[in-house]
C-alpha cells in the first residue's frame, strides 16, 4: 500500500456510521476524540443492536445483550470525550439487517436521511463497502442511499475493520478506486474506550465459549497510533 496522505479534519460537522457498537472505537475512535476536542459537532450512528455476538448464552439472551452493548457504546463515547455528543441507535437486528424494499429498511432509511439532512455533515465516516461482514456492507449501502438524497454532498471516507484478516483479494480497494489517508491518534485513548466494550472482550459473557471475542491481534492492529481511511479517487 502506498504511504497514506495525512487527513485534515473539516471545519463542519462529522457523522460516524458504526455497523455495531465497538466499531466506532475500533475504526474511528481517534477521529471521534480529535473532532470533539476541536469542538466539531460529532454524531455517531449505530446501525445494528449488536445482540448476535453470543447466541449460545442463556445468561445473556439477545435482548439483554443488545441493551448491554448500547450501554457499552455510551461509555466508550464518554471515554473518547464524546459523552455529550449526540448519537442515534437504529437498533436493527445484528447479523440480519432488513433487506432493501422491506418496511423496516424504508423506516431505517428515512431515519438516516433525516439525520443527514438535519446535521449537514462536512465529513462522513462509513464502513468499507466490501468489508467481509454482511452488516458492514449493508450499513454502507444504507448510509450511501441516504447520502444520495442529501442536498449537499459531504466528504466521505471509509474504514475497514475485518478486511485485512478476512477479506478476499477482490474485497480490497483497487489502486484506481480509493486512496488511503491517515490520522495520528492516541492508542491509549482508543484502548481505554475499547475496554468499555467488555462483552466483546471476553470479560462479561461466561456461558458461551463459542461466542465472539475480539482477539489480541485484532485489537493491536486497530488501536495503534494511526487510523487509516479510504477516500475515493478523483475521476
């Protein structure tokens, strides 16, 4: 990969789209902290409820886990300095977002469209369009459709969570498709915020050994001193 160009934050509002609670910290935690520190209006949109991470747990059934994950997201934002920043929880089903054309999809699209209209973001952070997780791709499609209805087009950057670990060759950006940009961030701040997501770190659910747990390699890769984003190449 070519050396990323440095990212300069805009002067206007920032919208972060997170497919699940914890993606906001893993993908954009440093940027959220930097934007809030600069006094930029910063809004985080959580698309799914995150309730499917431990389907075998009896102590943490889906509805209870979803509530817990929402609370973890609130605490992570607080630790990023964004405790007072607005956020929206769509609460769509984790690992089962409604298909395009369904009433639930239309409702979600309307909510995101109004959010974009009211916020008027100068910068939008989306999950990478071909990140190898269905919710990440579906969240990208939902937000992209809403942005297409906006009266003004903000700058859009995309962040990958699982691409390097699970992506097929065709999932990666083509050289003429996207260009990387980077932001220097504080690993300590990101790791502190990530610790709020105890359910995803193996620190909460004890009765589902097959449930999802963020591994050390993933954490190290996504909480370093640099966040990488992808910007569409100019055509």
